[in-house]
């Protein structure tokens, strides 16, 4: 029996444990999947120490970047992105970091293409936003990050106006705003300028329709939540663990 799990903080809501537990049951696999909910990344070595039969991990907020110093190697795409959401643990206990977020996002997005313009706003600047940016580059998009703080190739929410929305056909929410139970929250963008030419993509999957997506739908925008992306990245992680 092999053991797999999710590393993160405040992850009771986790998609991964439910998804893989059901997968193991459906495919009659003698494996288990656990949540490793730790308050700080410094506790990660203890998780490894106590779980010697671990073969692989998914990694979520807030450790997709913080885990990097604890790994022995990075797959080339994880290195380019600068964030890891999948860890393969070899028989000699070497830890290799991968990123399957970009793969899941890219495949989920492709079913909505083409858009009027290959231009995107990425809301948030955490580990997930880096994977989204990498996927968009591969698809030939230009993009700008949106953050509360000023920075290079970055807008603040206060700087987004009608022209910004009109010139960016895709808006991707990589922030946790709107996640259950805080379902009334959403990123502070001028939704009134959205049209049927826009696609709103939310990485959140719980609730299935966030406030961000509801507001987009009110103005005719196409909308997608993060469920398909999560399923795709999970299957890619499974492929990596078994390669």
C-alpha cells in the first residue's frame, strides 16, 4: 500500500483528498490519501519522517513556493514557473518538484479558445498565478498581473478602468477571494465593463459559482470555475507519481 497526500494550511475543504480517495476506491487501488495540514513549512521534514511510505504529495496554499528549498530537484517546468504543486518521492527518498497547475489550466482554457484577443489579466501574484502566466505564454497570450501592491508588469486594482477591461479578453482569478465560506467576496474590478467577448476563469471550485463569476455572467461574459483544471492537474500528478 502506498501513501499520498496534500500539504497545505487550513485544507479541510480540500479537493485532492476527496478526488484521490474516490479514485482509489473506484479503481480498486490499495492506497490512502491524507491531508498534511501544517502551520509552517518548517514542519514539513517531520511529515516526511512520520510517513515513510509516502510516494507523492500535492502542494497547495501557502507552500507552493515555500517548499522549494526542501526539494532535491525541480522538473524544468517547475523551475521556470518558480512554484511546485506536485512532489514525487523516490525509493531513495529524493524529492522532485513538478508543476501540474499550468497543465490543468492550459487544457481547461483551450476548450474556450479562441477569444477576441490573446490578452489577459491575472488577479493575484501567488504560486498559482505563476503557473497561469506560464500556460498563457505557451498559448501566445500577453498578460498583466493585478495586485494590491505596485510592481513590474503589474497593475493595482485601482488602476483598472474601462480601457483595461476592454483590452483584456481573459480575466483569471488566482486569489482566494470568494472561497467557501467567504462566498460574498470577490476581486475589486469594474465588472460593469465586461461583455460577451470576455471570459472569466476562476481557479476556485467551491462554491461552483463564485461572486466573481456571478458578476461576470450578469454582463454576458463566458465563465469557468476551477474544477476541470483541478481534475486535469490531479491526473497529471498521478501520472508523475507512477512514472
